[in-house]
């Protein structure tokens, strides 16, 4: 079911190992989609009218869990961080329903140095910082991440294992903006872990005006 929602008003390709920022008006629907398959995205979301209000992964997991609407891998309602806790986004379609929606982490220079002894590797933290710079935001503003398409097994003892993402070339997730949104999505450059099956690929964005 490749749904569409009226007029396509914008589309962009996020090159492999890079990030892009884009704005979505309240009521518009944006799609994060695969191009080659096998690619995870690291996403941040802000209230486009007040960047102090931003997506909070912990409260989102908590509220969806308490209300019985979702799990750490799939939930329909994305909330902003306390004290606001407003509904920011609603999932209207999702062909995957297996994401990593309870951590808020991302790959970073520090992480590649600690884990892989690499000092020059691009990272989602760095990518998102670059993409958001034109909006006056800095690395300190890159707060909680939604790890779209990321396949992680959470073990009963609290450990987790990163597994290869299962996404196919025609997979996508559609989200309706419940406020004016500034979004940034990084095509995760991870190639030293199973995250992207060892290779970074592009991602696509489409924005619809219903
Ligand atoms: Zn990453």
C-alpha cells in the first residue's frame, strides 16, 4: 500500500553518510523511505516555532506504554519533552513497525573512538549538527533521536544487541505533523556495526499536503 496524501510539495534525497533538515507544516505528512533498502535513519524533531520544544524519546515510550498504544519498537504518538509533552507527530503508515524507539542514542565521534578506535569517522551527531546549523542550532541542541528502521534486540537482563536492519527498498514510515515541525534526518554512516548491514546508503523524504 503505497499511500499518497494529496499534493507532493517537497522531496529530497539524503545522501549516504549525510543528514538533511526540512520543515513540515502542521497537517502535512512526511514520508521517510528507503531507496536501496538496508538503511537506518537518526531523526530529531523540533517545534518549528520554538526550538526549545523537541521530541523526547523517553516520555514518548512511557506515554505510549502507559496508554497501551505502543512499544519500544513501534508507537503511533511522538511527544515533546517535559514540561510541554505535546503531541508532535502521529504515525499514519508504517510498513516496518520495527524501530528503536526507547533509547535516543546516536553514533558520535566519541562512540566510534571508544568502540572502533576510529577518530575520523562521520557520525549522526556530527551530521545532524551540520544539517541544523542554518537554523541556528548547535550540537548541544541535538537531543533525543528516533532511530527509524533500526533493528535492536532488547534482552531480559537489560542488555541490547544491534541487529542488521530488515528494511527492504520499498519500506517507509509516514508521519503527520501535529504542529509546525523542523526535522533533521541522518542516513546513519555506521559501517563498523551490523546497523546498516555494514554499508551506508541514502534515504528519501517526501512531504505531502493533504
Ligand atoms: Zn548513526
